[in-house]
C-alpha cells in the first residue's frame, strides 16, 4: 500500500494542488535533557488532506469518502453550499 507521502508527491506533481499553498511549516521546540531542540514540522491544510483521502483505495479510503459526503450534505444547507 502506498504511503501518504507518495500520494502527496503525486498530487503536487500532477498540479492538482500547489505545495506552497497547502503546506505551512511550524517550529516545534522540545526539551531534551536540559537543552531545547527546535525543528520545523510541515502541517498540511484541509485541501491536501481531502485530496489524499479521495485517492486512497482501501476500506479506510472508502469510509473517508462516505463520511465526507454525508458531512458535506449535512452542512451545505445552513451555509448555502452546493455539492
């Protein structure tokens, strides 16, 4: 089974989403012993999460798509969205 990173690479290479528009780096600082260690961690926005969710071909991917569809239909009326 392919990993999430492989799906993201394919999404960005296909031009489906822009890497710059969907990723934000956050600095995470942790204590290791008595010293602080900082590292940059990439966080992906909702668009990238949805794109991966729709590409996954598995039982979990099917659950994701089904639940996403139900959620959108439930919330589209109050906000005037059309699905």
